[in-house]
């Protein structure tokens, strides 16, 4: 029986690559993971499949840069205490467009600390984030919400295994480059291939030439499937081929990948968001770094970043190192804070316009 924990030495070598190092569309992703990890391809496939069955890996999929395919935002919700668990369950279970659903808290009562429910939300282009949130506020009994679209992306990845040994202050030689968020329009043919491409892999699909079945599912030849996927990758619509670890809950053996999820906030001068995001985003510990406008409820925070770890004090050391770096770069910080993640559930946000229209019909029928 193959080992299925993430800290098994061979699994760790595989995961160090497969979590977030396979950029864009790759015709033979498992071969590429094998080449870069130094583990034989048959062993790579067998171990990824075994970890997926065991729940160590929660999903294997081709990711998309969905911010370009749908209007997306981080949303903070103010919900009465007695309704917050029901609101959490509803958004996770009944809204396919809400991806990450997290309860967050601060160490002290501070700006925005009464916004305890946080979600990521995506709606296809042509639909309204505001209208969607207005529907949700009625469904779950929330009092207020704050929509925070990404104006720029500096860091976007996972890589929990290789981040375990990163020292505070470890950073890239250069500032992170900002990826601008812009709308992309796809043809029906491209959507057809994209929907087959992004579907999660079942354990039995962890095989050589994994796109052959997906091409058949889309009703096109493998060459055509790969041609379109490579073209979409060139247009920055395709993200990574990735194995996502279950980093919230312990494994069957009680082993945790991470224990703490920290959302860092900084408020910096207007006009210096790109500079600051680049300096923050270059730090290796971060899995996400965005320019978002949080508004007066959060003391006008405009740079946010996420880090994960098993030690809270260690994460605060990483935060302090980033703060010192900003000071060294003469970037004033008017306000900073940490929102800690508690209960959380994660699923990919649906982005299909067809699925969205059908979901709204169901919501309208339920309200009738």
C-alpha cells in the first residue's frame, strides 16, 4: 500500500512540483511533474491517485485565471452571530459561484472585525456582483456586505509543502509583477473545450495522455483540444495544472498540512498600490497577494495577502519581516491588521454563463 501523507519523502518531492509549478497548459502534465521532481512517471501517477483517494489531495485540475473570465471579488459579510453558521452552510452548499467560504477573526476588536464571514465570488461577465450579493444577503440574513474586486494580482499559487521551510523575510530578487485584471470573451467552441478542460480529475483519470478523454468529452480531436488549450494559455486564461492539498482539515491519520490561515491587510498611500503590491508579493511565504479596495469599514486597506502555516507566531514573524521590508523601501503604512481564518470550505467557483442562468432560474422559482 502506497504512503498517502503529504510529508512522506517521495510524496513531498512530487507535491513540491505538482502543487503550483506546472504553469499554463501542458500536454503531458504527469510526465512534466515526473521530469521536474525526479520521480518516475508511473510512481507520480500512482501516488497522486492514492493521495486523491485518501483525501490528502482534495482535487486535481487545470486551473483557470478566472478573474479574466468572470467578474470576481472577495466579499466580507456582517452576519448576526446566531445566523453565521447557517449563512456559511448556505453559501458553501447552495451557491456554486462562492468559492472559498471562511470564518475570520482578529486578535483584538478593530476596523472590520465584525465582518466575520468572508467569501470569494465570481459571476460570469454580463452579470452583476452587486445583484448576486443582494440575493445572498436576503437568503442568509446578513446585515451588510463589502465587495472588493481585485484591481491587480501580484501572487497567486499554493505550494504549501515547499513553503513549510521558508524563513521569514525570504523573497524574490525583484518585486512581483502585477497581473492586470481584464475581461476576455470566448467563443462557444472555446467554452466547450474549456469546460471539459477544467473539470476535476477522478482517481481513475490520473493516466498518461489525460487530455484524450477530455477531447472526446468535448467532441473534438485531441489535436484540436490541445490547440485551443494552448491558445487560451497564451491569452493568459489558463492558470496551472495543480494538485490541491487538503490544507484545512487533518488527514485520516491526523496530519495537518497547515493550521493557520492569515489574511494580511495594509493601507498604503494612493498611487503606491502597484509598488507596494510588488514589494509585498515578492515574499515567498505568500500564496496570494492582491490590490483590493476595502473601503472605510477596513480603514481603507488596499493591499491584501494570504499566508498559511502550522505556527501562528511564525506567521506573525513573516508578517513582521514584510512590514520591515516596506519600511526599508520607504513605503508608509497607515494601518495594518491580520484576519485569522477559522472554519473554512473551499471549492472552485463556477464561471459558466449557462450554469449561472440556470441557477438564477432555480432561485427565482424557489422565491415564487
